[in-house]
C-alpha cells in the first residue's frame, strides 16, 4: 500500500486512465522490485466518511482480485474515486479496471 504523500504525487506523473467510477494512475518505479503497490484516495466531495470508506473497501476488493494477474509489475497503481463509483455495479467496476489496465499497459 502507498501511504506517503510523495508516492501519490509521484504516481500523478505516470499514465492516467479515466473510467466512469474512478481514475487509474500507474507509474513504473524503476527500482527492479516486481512488487505491485496500490494507493487509494477518495475525496470529501464524494460523500461522508461512510460513503468514502465503502468506496475504498470496494477498490481494495477489486485490487485484490485483479492486480496480481493484470497489474503492471514494479509499478505504483493509484485508484482515485469518482462521484458515481460507489453506486456502480461491482462487475462494471471490474470490467472498467481491466480496460483501464490494458489502456495503461500500451
């Protein structure tokens, strides 16, 4: 997991793939470590703490399911929640994340 603000800011300089429920940022670290790191951020514009935490739980579940197979090794992945993301069907979010990862991998 990404915890430091500097890691999130560095990921912002990487590739960006917007989707209806989130924005995916991917930045290769270039440190020869194949670990896939994940960062999740959901702003207060999305809703109160209950809504934001629900969205983060959904993003963590998506990442646990998809990133080990489809993620880019040695890169930082950041999911930024969007307003419609919490109401979206989980299958739609899964398909959007796979599509976004393919777009960024090019």
